C-alpha cells in the first residue's frame, strides 16, 4: 500500500487525536478569570480544516476576547481571521489579496 492509501486508511486516528486536543482546549475554557484569547485561537486552528463552522464560532469568540483586552494587535488579527470567511464566501476575488502579493500598477 502506498503512503497516501495508508494515510487515508488511518485517517480516523488523526481525527481521534484532533478531537482529544479539542476536548482538552474546551476544558480549559471552563476555567474562569483567565485570558481565553489564546485558547480560542488554538480552537480556531484545530477546527479550521476539520469543521469550518466551529472554527468561525471560535474566531468570533477570539474577536470578543481581543476587544475586551484592548490589545490592538490581537483585535487586528482577530478581525482578519473573522473577515476571511466573508471574503471567501462573498468575494472570492477579494480573498486572493489576503494570500497573494500583487505588484501595484505604477504609471511613469
């Protein structure tokens, strides 16, 4: 069996590992009086390919935590993460500008 076939055959193991990481992160969210921004970010990362609707839910929570922290770099990053979904769904050509660098048209 080739590498890809083996990977596909054992994909359920990767899913189980991912779900264990997600459960671990979710248990941390139950703790009070701690900054949850990083945990929301980790959950977003875990869910991004696995379940994008859940990823977006944690991106929104990350944005709320960033707003509460008054940290402008966190707020900017969270806003970019949340706006990615809208760009991809509603403006496919606009989403390309997030991932590619285009040279500006300069007329001399």
